[in-house]
């Protein structure tokens, strides 16, 4: 309770305190009603003295009496007890019925889900009060009078609330059951009841307190409505405010106000209290609104020191200022900057914490120049760029200078920045799926930006939108201008975002990770597009990235950031050939380089672990559309101690093969064998005893671990499901696994959100290896990691694989990573296996045109080599065409 209060602020805290005070007061009144009320709820006399009728408020009767002579104060107090009893019963019963139905319906789907949805929608279509009246009549045996009894009243309200709980929990379950941590539980053979309890209910139940408090206020009003209309609790059985309001109606015309005002006020106050508590909990329980519990500069400095030494092996010394020349890093006084940052600092402050995200950095970018700002997550790259355009939240404090030509941007109001954003300075956001509004066509969104900055007709703006889409290489722009974002691929959405960014010919483009999560061929096309725009329009580009290959391909100069500081900046060739700072050297050393990795040799003599024969996987079509064939007659093998790298672009069928291999996806035809056991075609129940033979490492370490389970519980779950080990044996095994992935037993009691991305992926690896599997499926296990973290995870993976000799199907679109790990490589395109063979042959001397195009599109962390590869790629594309 107190931690909740500490997290609330200002008016929110006042509303929460008021709500709890009102609810608490009514709970106390309800509990101690017999002792607080001066009389019984239906008493009309005391000590032989008749109260009489319609006595006004007085010392003897503080709230007066009713026409029947009963004490109004006593009825209000006992009415509070009735209301609280009905509320608690109705909310509990509704949750006990609606929540399990929602869980089972959402998880199983199928005919059961369709039937339950139909029933709940039919109930929900009734006005709540009318539905409660119908139920009350049924419970009363068809009589039109009062139904009598607290339980009966609660049941009539329960029928109203069950559909609400059902719909909320079902919709949440539909979302959660698609999370990788649910698939991870299925992979190790967790049964459905445990999945529903441990993995789904624990992650959807956080909304129940909010629903319960808001339903409580609705229950009070429904109960009052039933009583007012004569369908409530038998008057002789309990006091009820709605009934009292009904009886007070004739008094209102006679000027007798007290019989109606006090019960009505009680209803208003308890509804207000429940509503305030519910609305406040809705804000406070929202994890996006939480802040850190404290700020410990000494601990932060120790963390920085440990991380820096882990990456570089050197001692970290925080730079004073930027460590470089401010505003003009070239040292040329004649240099004209399109955008110049000087001593830019950003601090996020809340009541509970103070986080210094950017510590006085300085750099600039000239017209027609590409300056790459590089560094790992948390270095301050994106925060500094957003500060320029005033896109940081209100908790951010920004100081220093950000000049666009001769104009100072910092300190401008949103109104002053509006004509600058998109017109003179535009931004390409990292994730196009969230940058585009899903309910509007991409053409509408481009037109909106054009009309915001220029006087142009809608017709001309749409024509310009088509021209922009054509400029960024969108296929069939006249038609796709009317597409919604969900109808476009990731690369096409990124092209739309770029079209929006260049629509007004800006002086500066800030590109924040513009190629993250894109296939290498799409990435190459996007980079070509940005460079052509630079050359054609003379636009200055600030490229924010952690991909050093992209930096080598595009940048003229590089600014290296670490923990909010600029530690080095230099021309791109100089930085790559002679980096000065230890962090820069460590960053470059961690980047895998396609063609220069000394990967493992072949293991053809080892026993066969995975055999995939003529695999076909089809997904059914809809509304007359044919089925989609994701995997088309694929055959492959993986032997003990071998890593098979499965590569290809998004949609090529790589992940579908991986999921089919562990029984998460049923094949349409073909067979899959693991260690001689047939996997394909088996149900979850039949697969359960075989699931100890394989493990699965998912792409996103954050979503593959249940946020409600500790690290100990995450790793121990396969052991509990598949073995008969005692709890002490399980604990010892978990500690051993944590040690094997270089984390240590102290991490066992932590939760996933307390770990970094690399640490979470190590936990995922420990869980996948907990049952000593014969086969490990690794689906893009390092794509979400920074390069130095990726290097440490890959090094650990290699050491474990060599020691444990498990077979591994390593799925990736990063050919440099595959070049580091794989014995053999298989290349997928549009569901088909187009080339396979030893790593050196496939990646060093590819035979298929598609493989050549993939390899040519991979940027390497060497500017000179990348220039040669760019020329070779141009020749290759010419030859192909």
C-alpha cells in the first residue's frame, strides 16, 4: 500500500487517498453496523416510546425518520452493510466464473471459444439493469415482487459482470498465449493447466484489481436500481438504499428532504470512492508509469566500471565534457554546420530518481555529410537526437545548445518547433510499425505532412505522395499509396517512413537505427536510397546505429558514445584503421566480419540427430484465398556436435522449420526425426516424453522469459516437468547451469526485468540446456543484442556446444554470425532450400544467384573493403538483370 502511495503524484495521490478513505469508511461502517447504528434498521420504537412519523433531523434522530417511523441514520448504516456484502459476493462470483472461462476460451479457441463468445455477447447486449431484473424475476420463481436475500441479489448482478471479466481475460489470453515464453513452456512439455496458471493467468491477472474496483461502483448502482424498482432485497430482510429512495419519492413533493438525501448521498460517496480507487489503480499499476525506487550514483559508477572493464579490459575514466572539440570536431573554423550540438546534456528527473542520460556532448554535421553516432544500448544516442526536436517526455531536463544553422532549437516551445519538424529537420524512427498510424493509409499520412508545411491541394498532395513513394523505390506506388501499414512488409514500411522524412526536402535527416531488423538485401536498398538522397538533395544525415558495417558503408565521420559521453570521434577511415579509445577498439573487435572468420570444420562421421525429410508446411487461406506454403519440400540433416546455419530473408521459412522441428508447428507433409524418434504428426501429449531431447532458444530474450517468474523458476521449470528430481537437486542443477553460462547462483532470485539483454539470453540458453538435449534450435538468438554482448554470448555458445556436443540448428539472417559458428550452411528462399553445403563453400564460393546476392548485401566493418563490395554488388545486380 505505502509503495503504491509513494509512486502516485499530486492530484493522483489526492484522488487515491480520497478513494481509499471513502471505501475504508464504508467498510468500517459495514463491519461495525450493529454497534454504530443507534437502532435496528427496521425499528420504529425505543424503550416503549413510539418514534412517530416523519420526524425531522434532531438530537434524537440525526438523519430524521421515515414515514413509517424508522430511523434514517440506522437504515443508512445497515444499508452500507448490505451494499458491501452484495458487492463483495458479486465481484468474487463474477471473477470465479468469468476468469476461468476467459482463460480456457482464449487459449483453446475453436468451437468452444465461438460458443462462449456468442453467449457472452448475447448477455452483454442486454442493458445491465434490465438483465439484472430478468435474473431477479427468475430467481424469485416468476413473481414480480422482491426476490429476497443477499445471495440472490449478488447472483443477479453476477450475471451482468461475468461477460466483462470473460472478455477482458479472453482478449488478454489471446495476446499472451502468442508470447515466446508460452511456446518455451510448450517446448519442454508443460501441461495446459500449468501453462494457464503459471504463464497466462499470472500475466493477465494484473487488470483484475482495477476491473473489480470499477465493477464495485457499477454493482452499487445496479443494486440501488433493483431496490428502487422493487426487484431488490426483501425489505424485512435487510436495509437497502434503493428501496429507501423509492419510499422517499412521495416525501420529495412535500418538502421532506431527509428521507431521500441521506441514502442518495451514501450511494454517491461509495460509488465515488470505488471509482477513484479503480481509476488511480489503473494509472499506478501501469508498468509504463513506474519509476525507479532510488538513485545511487556510487552504485551506478561501479556498474559502469564493471561493464567497461568487461568490454575493454581497461579502466574506465569518465570524460570531462565530451573529450573532443565542441561544435566543430574537424577543427576547421570555416566549416559550416547544418546542425550543431554543444554541451548537450539530458537528465530525467522524477520524485524517485535522477538519471543522467547525456552528459554534455558536442558534435556537428555539415550539409551533404553523413555523421554516424554509434554506441550500444543506453549510450544516449537516441535521447540526444530526440532532444533536438523536443520529443522527450516532460520529465527530461535539457541543457546546452542545439543549433540548426544559426537558430537555437533548445528552449523553443512545441508551437515554435512545429514548422521546423518535418520541414527543416526530419526523423526516421527505428521501428516503422510503431511510427505509422495503423488506421490511416500510408498515402494519407504522407499527405498530412505535406499539407502541414505547405499550401497544397489534396489532389496535388496525393500526386506528390505517389512521386515520393516512387522515389524511395516502392513497387507500384500508384496502387500502394492507398495501402494501410499492415499490408506492407517491414522494408516497405521503412521506405514509407523515409518518404515522409524527405517529403519537404529537409536540411537535416536524423535516421535512428533505420535498418534495424531488416533483411540484408532490404537494408542495402535502404542505405543506397539514403545516400542517393544525400547526393541529390545535399541533405545532412545523422545516422544513429550500432551496426558498424552500416557505419563503414555510409558514414563520413563517426561519433562514438558510451554511457552518455562522447569518447571518440574521427573520420570513418581513421576510426576503423586506428581507433584511439579502448571502448572503440573493443566495439570494433566484437563485430563479426564475413569472410574473415575461422569457423569450425565438418563432422560428417558423427551420428545423425536431426533428420528433416521432404517437409511441407502450409497455412490455410481465408475468404477465397489459397493456402500459403511457408516450407516447400525441404530436407536437411544435423549431426551430433554440428551447427547447421539456416539463413535467408524474412518469410523464407527458416523459423517455421525450427518450430516444426520441436512440435510447435504441425507439418502438412514430410517427416521429422530427432535422435531416431519421429516428431512430426504427434500430439502435445504424445510429444511430452520426447521433449527432453531438444531445447529452443528464442529470438527475443525479453519476451521468452515469463516476467512473473524468477530466474530460478524459469530454468527449473523443465526439470520439474520432465524429471523426478527433488527440490534440493533442482536448486543445485539451476546453480550449476547459471555458473555454466557465467552468471552465478546469485542471479537465481532475480526477475527477467532486472537483467540486461545479454544476461537474459544466457538464462534462455541455460534453460534450453537444462535437460541435456540432443538438439538445440536457436532462432535468431543474438539479433536483439549489442555487438559486444553478442560476441560474449556467441563465445559462450561455442564453448558449451564444443563441450556438450549437442546438435544445433542455428537460424539467422546475419551471415557474419553464421560464418563464425556453423559447420555447414543451408540457404532458404521463399520456402525452398536453394543451396546447402560446407560453410566455406556456401559463404566463400556460392553457386546460386540468390546466395551471391545475400552475401553481396552484407556490410562489413571496413570502409575500404565496403567500397569495393559496393562496386562488386553493382556489377552483380547488373549481371543478374
